[in-house]
């Protein structure tokens, strides 16, 4: 019996898809490609007459493009990559007895992390106790929003991402 192998095929993007994502024309995408040839080596290919961009190519074009949509894409892409990196690191911590790393180099979604408090251990009710203590002291919604913002900013600073211009309010859905 043969062993089953899972292959992941990376998504590619056409100039039209890139233009739609970055809020520009296809001609602008072609201009960016021509003006930044060295920076884009290996990030695109040709399928007949059609240009196909890798995910890394889309990310690099978003860095080069000067549109509001490109700016928004950069912020969301950074948040997505950060979340994926944290999930992979946590997954590796949950496999201490294994020599095999769960990293494949093609991670696209988070791993499920078991909760250390799920089994009713010593700290199982700590989140509720802390939440109640905080809730009893903060009576208005503005206080909760400020606390969420402060916590998000602290986490970004801890990940050395505090000074790259992420819109915290947009990240928190405010």
C-alpha cells in the first residue's frame, strides 16, 4: 500500500487580480514590475502571455504601490503573517517529544492549540476571575476599548512590530 502525500499548490495572481487587490490599473502593475525589476526577480512567471504572481510577489507589489488599498493590504498581510508565525511557534512548543517539526514552509492557517486550563486544573477559572475583577472596576465601554488598545499595542511591541504603522483601531474592529 502506498503512502498518501499531501501537496500544496501555491496560489498565483494575474495582473488583473493584483490590480483589483491593490486598487489600481493593470497598467500600473506592469509599470511597477518594469520599474522594480531587480526587487521582483523570482516573484512572477509567465503562463503563455499571462503574467502570474506568487503570494510573495503580491506582498512585494503592495509594498511598492502607492494606493490606499495597498496600504490596507500591507497592514492586513502583516497581521496575517504574524498570526501564522505565532501559531506555528506555539504548535512546535506543543510537540516537545517529537523530532519532527510541524513547520512545512507553506503554512496558511493556524494550528489548533489546546487550552492549558481546559482540564479544570488549578487555573481553570482564572480568566473568569480576572475578567470579573476588571469588569467590576471598569464600568464604561470606553474603558474596555482603551484596555483592548493598550493590550494590542503591548503585544505588537513585544513582537517588535509596534512602530510599523498598524492601525490598532482597525485591527480591533473599532
